[in-house]
C-alpha cells in the first residue's frame, strides 16, 4: 500500500485488518514518534450520516476508557473525505487467529485470558458502557501475555442513539446473547454471555452452536442448551465447565452478577472443588518419556493486566560463582573515564596539536598554511514526478485496472464486498482516494461490489409475535402484521408468514399473520328464519343460547321489514370474531 499521511501527522504504513465498516492500518504518529493503529472508514460510507454517526460514536465511547485490558483511543479526525480513529497499537494477534492456529487452549492459558477480558469489561460497565460484540476477533493477545479488548464500534452507552439500540446484527451471531437475538436491549450480563461463549470456544476448540446461517445460530442461542464442552475436551474440570455454562445461561439473572464477579470466579475456580486438572482422562496415548508434572495456572497481575509467566532459570554453566560480582558501578565509571581520555588524545593528534606544540618548543617554523580548496557546487536533486490517482467511480474491474495502469500506477484488486447502494461489479472502494498524488508504480487498491447481500428469510411460524418482529427487524427486513384466527397456533404467535424459504435483500417486507387463537366468525343470520339461523350458528362452530322474541312495540320500524319468526338481530353480530363454541342470542320478531 502506498504510504499516506493523514493531517500531516499520522502515517499509514501497512494494512493489518479489515471489517465491514473500516480498514485498520499499522502506522506512526510523526509528532509523538510512536506506533499506532489507524481505523479508516470505507469511502463509500463517508456520505452516509448514519454510518458516520456510528463510526464517531466508537471513538467517543472508547476514548473515555482507560484500562490495561482495553485498547486506548488517542484521536478521531477527518482529512478531506477520510474519517479515521487513531488507537493504541498492540503487537500480537487476535484470539480467533490464535485459536485457528493452535486449536483448544490449555486451561492454564484460557482462564487467564478470559479473566483479563472480564476485568476490562468490568471497567467499561462501571462507566455505563456495554460492548455488545465480545468475541475472539475483538480480543488481542500480545506475545508477552498481554490481553486487550478492542472495537467498541457498536457499544451502548449514554451516547447511543436509536441506531445503536436495535442490538448486534447477526453477522456475529456465533457469540450473541439470547436477549440480543430477540432484539432486546443489551446489558452488562449480555457481555458476560458472549465472554462465556468465547471461553467455551477456547476450551472446547469449537463453538457451542453451528448452523446453515446466522439466523439459525441466533435461534439456537435463544432456545437450545449448549452441549457440555467436556464432550469435545474431556480435560476440562467439572467446576470450570459449570462456570462456563452458568455464564451462558438463557436467563440473564442466572449468570454472574457482574463482570467483576465473573473475573473473581475465574480466578478462584480451583476452590470450587478439590480436583486435579485432568478429571476426565482422555484415551491413553503412548509417550516416549514420562510427562512433566502439571504446573499451576499462571496468576494474573492486577497491576499490569498480563499473565505472569514463571522466570526461566539460567543454564548451570552460565551461573557465576558467588564471589564473582563483576566490576560494579565504580569499575564501570573508571573504565568510562579512561575511554574518554583515550578518545581525547586521538582527537588532539588528529588536529595537529602535538605537531604545533613540538614546533613551538623547538623554535621550528610552522608549516605553510594549506591552500584553500573551493568545493564544486552540488547538483540540485532531481525531482520525482508525481501522478494523480484516477477516480474509479462507476468503473468495473477491468476498467479500473486499465485506468490505474494508464496512470503508470500498479493495481491490486481486493475481495469484493456487498453493497446496498453500488451496483454489482462496479468499484465500491479505492485507496488512496482519487486525486491523491503518488510516485509512479505506486499501488492503488480497489474492491468491487457484490450488490445487495441476500439474506435467508427465517421461518418465524410458532414464534411469539414480539420475538418474530424483533428478529426480522434486527436482520434488516420491514414487517407487516395481520391478525387471523387459528385452531392450531396459540394466540399471539405467528400462524403463517409470507414469504418464507427464500433469500431477499435487506429492506424487503415480510408479512406476519399473528394468531388470534381458536376463534370463528359469527355468520350474519339477520333475515333468516329462526330455524335456519340456528343451523348457521351450529355450522360455524358456535352454540345457540336462546331467542328473544320481540313485538312491534320494541321493534318499531323493523316490524315492517321482518315478518313473524324472522331473525332481526344477533349477539354477537354477524362478522365478529368470537371464541369457538361461544353462545349466540337471537332477536326474533314475535309471531
């Protein structure tokens, strides 16, 4: 990537990550001369006020957090059309990458990581901030055991708006809490649930729920109990497994009361039972030599937020005898003075001091002054020609590549991405932006649109009306609600929906038919004979109660419209929905 400096201060060096909303670069703060990470908003979101609000909300929410287990936010800014956030750079890799590379983590490594994350979340919760997207991708593990939480981009705080109140999108359904999946507000215990899922994955080497799509996984978080993680890793102690499953309780009140309590329970889980680390022995495997004795888990340092690893012992041959203590500070200072003296003598000799002194003492004439040499003028540096980055808006991949190469620049196409606004196959993003001046052969990256993302429409039948509407809205669909009677579906639940079993882009409308329960429509029996009315009532699933015979003194003008024995009214009236089997009263003109 061609280097670029934002606001004459932040130099972008190398892309180290990318998400749906922004790219992340490793960079350098020129003014303070320190390593930084810079999150740059994708250019096609720069004109969207909603995305800009969410992007800057991340900085405002996280900038007030100061904790050893949370990535610091230094600055937020705008350079032309580029919106960016400057953050602390943490060497290492995210936890998801670590798990993909090494598989399940040993208990003595997984528990301190979860404990560190719990401490960081506790600090955020004390400030009224809920992360809402705790997952291994947002947990960085440094080479020295340092653990930090990052990406408070959808965090919920006093700064939140309605835009951030709808919950985590199902792009991260693997770790979503049941209440968030239902569309309910996230709470600190929602973060505890997501951390419980993360710890489950660290110990078991797999997620508790999997499915064909994010909706299917989210529904499992709502309704299904996770399989015990010892089924996938029999070396997990029962007490620790019980703590993980407690954190993943469907009922938030059954989880640890706070992240601080969860951290305390993780720290002292061994006290929950007198047991060895290996409590469910795995199938025996031949070993060439006896295994070393198990070490206790490294304790977490409250001062540094890192896992304290034991100091390695030096080799025996390298150990000095007790009497040998080196030169000490006095010897070091003496050596430094001697070195300074030697360097001074060398300098005096090089400047001719001793020759002048000798000539003065012997009376010899000094040597003639050297002839001055006029240096040749240094040629002016040749200026490096710069070229402008072309505007790739509206181009397809081939046209973009041709335009870049025509400008004597190198092109690189990145992975295509979904877009609700850019047509399929057209450039959705480029870096550097159009008009930026670069040296020839510099690289310009771009990506093309996949068009709107098609989402599986989930089957909401027999789901409560509230949950169904929240889930579909959370995915991005519009909802239309109609009510109808149903003999099979309880009142308040979805009896049917339209459409179902298809893929649709976000924003499409789904019609939900909500059950009114086992109800029937009262037939209109006005004008029928009493006998015919009773037959209609019975056929509709209702029951006849009695007939109220009314004379002309009560009927007034109706007496002239209906003959004797004819039904003039009914309770309930025709067309009304009533419970099946309900009684009906008929108003009949008296004979």
